[in-house]
């Protein structure tokens, strides 16, 4: 991955959309996708399985397609507009390519419900992420999704606190505060630096 510290910890669909920071693509290669999936591995058994699976060009293309459709749908929903039929159909198609089923499994004396995704292994990560996008887009909290207030940041986040302004306090928050401090404390006669 080009950014050693991608923004993670938001709902998986937001983490996916956030793999497109300004001027970069954190999912440019199958290795990038594998590394990103490893960062998602603690989210669920399904994410853990994809992090350990073989990732190739077909998986990468399918995930990037889900990312583009999810980003456009999310942008429209955040503005109070309905998502386009094309974006919804693409997300539904990705889910249908590798649908999830809940199977009953006997574990000793206990009966358990185990979730398993069917369909081609290469399309399963995209189906999982399309399902995550569907969950986010239909969650009433989607209207609270914000874009980072740092001038050069396009990251999205779902604030747990209404005063949250940046994608990450360590990332953009500190940078903005340092710049503000510098502007307040630089000498009055210091003009722009000349070359």
C-alpha cells in the first residue's frame, strides 16, 4: 500500500471508500488489497478468511468496482438524494455473485448458525464489501457520515461524538492544529518565504 497507515476503524464500506485519498489509490495492486484485507481481519470471521485467501486481479477489479459504486451511492445518500439505479444494481450484482447463506452446524451438542459465502472465491471479498455498503446505505446513521474538515482530505467518517471534525485526530487533527498554532505565533513581520 502506498500509505503505510490507511484510515481504518470505520464501518467496512467507509474504510473501503477511504482507500482513495487525494491523489492516491491504496488498492492499486492485488498485494495492496491483500494488505488492506489483513487490516480488516479482526472485524469478522469472513474478513479474516479473505485476508488469508489468494487475491488476484479478478478480486481486485471486483472490489474496486464495489468501491466506486459504493462511493457514488454514499455521496448521494449523504446529500439526501436517492442513489442511482445503476449504482444500486452494481452493488446488488456483486452480492449475488457470491451470496452469503446461514447454515446450521452441529458442534458437539450445540447447534450453531454459521455464515458461509458461496460463489467464486475471487468474488467473495467484493460481495462481502457490497453487503457492507448495503448495510451502511440503509442505516439511518448514514446521514451522519461526514467528510474530514482538513482542506486536503477527502476521508469519510461516522462520528461517535457530534464535535468530531477530522478523519483522525492523529492524522489531520494534529496537522490542522499545528498549522493554526503556527499562524497565531509567527512573527508579524515574517512574510511569505522567498526562494
